C-alpha cells in the first residue's frame, strides 16, 4: 500500500489585529519578506505502507509545515480509490500516534485493534488532514 495524498482542511490563520495583510512583495514590486506573514498549515509527502509480513500495522509518513496551533491530525483511508467506504484511523500503536511536529512525522495504525481485517490494500488511498481540535 503506497499511497500519496494530502489535504490542509483549514483556513490560514490571520495576522494579529492591526497588522497589515500578508504579501510576498512590497509596493515597489521587489520580493521582500513580510514580518506579519503567518504561513498556512500544510501537509505533504504522505506515504502509507502496510508492514511486512502483513501483520495489520500500517505506517503513515507525512510532513507538516506552517502554523499548526489549535490543530490536530486526522488520518483516513478510502477504499476503492475513494469510491467506497472511508475509515477514519483510530487505535494507533502506542507511542506512534499522529503528531504535529514540524517536518517529518510517522503514525502507525493498528488495523487489527481497530477491527479492520478485510481491506484490499491495492484499492486503498490514505489521506492526512489538519483539522481544528475539538
């Protein structure tokens, strides 16, 4: 199961009150960093792999960037390329729960503990989203 898909499902945070809007260039047109720019949350380079020898553990690697305060990670798997049932991953391996560290992260889904035992890996798409914490 090698799948790549990612989504940042939240709006970009706003600069503090009274701050000018973020822009990538100054009025003269030269590229200049805006000190009030807050980068939006981004998830990229998502790869999901079932462990050999097919023991029910699925490693999901992903990269996180941008402003992530107040957000959580949600990992889901869609069967039949998205046309079938969507399962939100739960029951992660202890110590391998989804994290929001800047850069590379890994979560390991324990499908057996989640009661998922009959998914054909060739037809599954993994998705990692950043969602507002509840």
